[in-house]
C-alpha cells in the first residue's frame, strides 16, 4: 500500500488533471465571454433591466394593455378607457401623442383588473 501511495505522489499530472490553485484557461475564457455577453445585453435594454427611459407613452399603454388582453388589445383597451381604436392606432403610428390622462386611465384600469383577478382567486 505504501508503494502505491508513493507512486501516486511522484507521478506527473495528466492533461485533464488540475493542480490545486491551477486556472483552467478554457473555463476562464468561457466565463469572460458569458460575462461580456450578459453586460452587453443589460446595456442594450437600459443597463439594469428596467424599461427604456425614452419609451413613448403609447408604448407604455401598449405594454400594459398587451399584458392584459394579448395581441388583440387595441380595441379592448379602447373600450375600457373610452378612446376609439382608430385614435390608438394613430398614436402607435406616431401621429400625435396620447394626453397624460390616457396613461393614467390605463394604469388605473390595469390595477383594477389585477384587483378583480386577485379577488376571484380568493373565492
């Protein structure tokens, strides 16, 4: 048994064996590439993952309404807040901007919608 331990202690490490404190270059490169890609993705969407700061009010309306109603959101949110669907389409096309009251109404309506869902889950 002692001779086996002596041979193991004196042998050279294999190509796949890592010594204590030894850095695997391939692992280090892979970690650096992954970190760079994650940093670039964060930077592309506003650094911390929040919404873009230059987001138009109609884009906020669209994001909220799409979350509630899916892809057929324009007519549904229009009925909820009392705005014609054609006006919403004009805003989306960049022909004018919604008044601040529209964004407030959409946010209020979304909170009300969420509260109704939560109440129905409690029943």
